[in-house]
C-alpha cells in the first residue's frame, strides 16, 4: 500500500543522436527511473514561459536493463512538440516525464512464445526495445520483424537492424523491410509497396505457431496490418496494437 | 478528413489512467455491454477532443469519458471493467 501515483520527473537530455533526416534519439538522464518493460512508453510535458503546456507520449526505444532511457522522436512538420524536440533542444535541456506506462503493449520474454513484430515508420521504436531486449536476454525465441518505411533513408536504426539480423551468436531475428515511396536501390532484396497478405505470409510464423504479434505505427497502418493478421487466422487477442495519430506531433 | 481518422487507442491514456487508479490499466479487460466483446483497454479506440473518449474496438460503444480539468482528471466508465492488481 501507499503506492505512489505516477510522478512527473524533471529529466535532462544527455545526448542527441540523429537517426534519419527527420528523426532523432534523445538519450535521457532520468533520476530515480524504476526500470521499464519492452514496449512501454512515457508521457512528456513541455511548459512554455506563459504556462501553456503540451503533452505527448513517446515509446521507449532502449531495452529494459540499459542504463539510459532513449526516446526516438520523428519530426512532424506542423506538429507542436516534435519540431521542438528534434530541432531546438540540446544536451542539458530538460522537460518533465512520467512513466514507464503501459501493460497491454508489452513483451515479456519469459512467455517463451514466438513474436511477430510489424512496424510502420517510427512505430519501430517500441519494437526495437523488444528486439534489443531479446538480444540482451539471449533468448532464442523466434522473432520476426516486418517494417514498412517510406524510403530506405527513413528506416530507423538501420545499421543496428542489419547487425541484429546478421548476429551469428544467437538465433538472429528475421528482419524484412518494405519501402512504400521510392524505387528500391539496386540489389534491393526487400519488399516494395504497402504491407499486404503476401508479405506477412512470407515473413513466416503462421497462426499455427501461435505467435504473439505487436503492431505499431500510424492508425491506418495498424488497422490494416491487424486486419490482415486476423484475416490470416491469427487470434485477435494475440495481436497487440499501438497507434499514433494526427495529434502525435 | 476521413471520418474516424482522429482515433488512436487506449495505450495513449495509460498515464492518466495510472494517475487516477494508481495501477496499470491498459491491460485491464472490459466487456462491452453492447456487443459482448471482451478486450483490453489498450486495444480500445481513443478519440481526442476537449478530453478523451474511449470506445469499444468491436462496435464503437462508449467505454469511458476522460476529462482533464485544471488540477484533476474526471473519468466516467461504461460497461463492465475487470481490473486486476497483483496482491502484495
């Protein structure tokens, strides 16, 4: 008893890492951080000098157990918060944060079930926390990621994804990418176009393997991917979804 | 704008629900009194307006209304909610 309600904490940016032309990862110092589970998010709150406040949710991209809390922020051009977080702030700047938050869109490696990850754009962030956690725990649970990105340049954590998928030490995850807005570069062996049944089928882990699926991205992407998974025969209760919408900026 | 394009889902209000209920709520179950669907709060549709409106992912029936007022949050629940909390 006497459980604390979710407190707002003052946090400071320690480092900023560019990820793509429009996305940056903020590495945060969070005093008293209680630790998190893969897939959870935080709320952040910015307060202007006149007292106006804006609040947004961001997925935690770093793995549980890592010392840092990392958030990847994609700039939405007409957004209210993301242009500030991607263009204006620097190391030492701070804001308020509360978390970790969430229990539905969370992956627990102890479940020992295969995992099917489907991400659209910056919806990769919480799925990356899962893949990073999977590597850190050394579990050989079958994991497959299908990522939809506009262009190859827009793929978050691209080098790390390649390393993860090539890792020979433990069973590497299967990573497949589909590009929706450009002609693929020469030698491209990934998919092209919007996510569809064939891609999900080729990705593997059919319903008979009873995977747990995590789908994250913009609302229309998530609706479509979740619909396709259920149509392919996956149990709706095993398809976990997280959407971000027009106010996400 | 396409209708329905303004929704996200119940994950987004995990923070405000945890503040009010002092427990993680996105994994809580809710049975819809309209269509009978049993689904978790995180899977519900969330509509943004002056506050938030949470709706059944199956039929769109009202599940909760969340009003953020200065200094307090007011939540009205609809349907049958099942809130589990690990005992200590």
